[in-house]
């Protein structure tokens, strides 16, 4: 089991309730503290019941593999069972695959990359999205780029399904939030109505303008504004 050195800042993060924004550069320990936060939340039966899980989302499969390995070293197995670590696409596709029939009665299938290149070539961004949505509606063909769009529509139209998913995952951890697309953020907002969200992000990459937008989003999506916890010192002009 990896030892975790706590300081005043990390103790404050672990003790904080509600939404959290944990910021820091590569290697500053954002993912580690997020995993320890998940560990403490799963150990608290008042926060996470036996039938519930903490949802930990990131982007690349390689990243998820590293997080899984780190979680195995940081978190006891009996607690780790209540933490679901997945990619955005993996989590969203699982919802679409099992409940997409509510939007489209045809069998759903993924659009292979080679076919995607052929069918969408020469289209601009707006035309691409329109074509992808058309393929879903008429053929049941699903492109990776509209996963979040379809899932948001699904949960918006089925309040019962949304409540079930929100009940299963009372806490969401979003790793490397700066990579989140507008559609993915819209979906997280929809899920975040009923839960707490912990976000890790790299401010040196997103820049001041994008950071201000991020903060504003966090203020608006919930009744409880996110508490900002930078894991590094920021000098003037950093952004």
C-alpha cells in the first residue's frame, strides 16, 4: 500500500464536502488526492451506500490503466469495489448500449473508423455533426463524437433512467477536466444535479480565459459552488 503524506492543503481537500476543483500541473498529485478522496468517501457509509459507487472518469485507456494500478496500491480491495474507473466513452457507451432503444428501436452499432472516414469526408464541423445525428436516427449507427450528445438526449427524455444512474453514482470524479468537450460537460451537468463532483485540471494548459469559463460553469451547474484547491503556487502571469 502506498503511503500518502498529508499536509494542511490535502487534509482540507479530504475534509471538504460538495464540489471540488483540484488544480495542478503534471506530477503535482491531482489524481492521487482524488483517489484518496474516493477512498475516504467509500469508507463513509453515510456518503456511499453498499449499492452505490463513485464514478471516476478520464479520457485515454492508457490513463485509466495507470489509475487502476494506482488505485490498487492506494485503496483496499473491499473499498475499491465501490469505485468504478472508466473512460468517458466507455461509461457513456454502456448507457447507450443498454438503453438506446428508448431513442431508436433499431439495433445500435458503432461506426467503424474506416467507414467514418469515407462517409464523413469533405464535411465541415457543423455538417459532420448533422450527418452523424442523421445516421443515428435513420440507421442506428453511433459515432464516437456524438456519444455525449446521444446520452444527454437519452437522460433528458427519460427522467426515470437519469434518477437511477444518479442514485447509483452519488459522486463523480472527473480527471483531466481540461480535455472535456462541450457535449461531455453538458452531460456531466445533467448528472451533477443530484451529486457531488470532484474535478482535477491542469491550469497551465487550459489558460486564463478557459479557466474563467470553467469556474463560471462550476458556479452555475449546482447549488453548491466548487471549492478551488490549487496543488501548486501560482505566480503572476502564470496564465
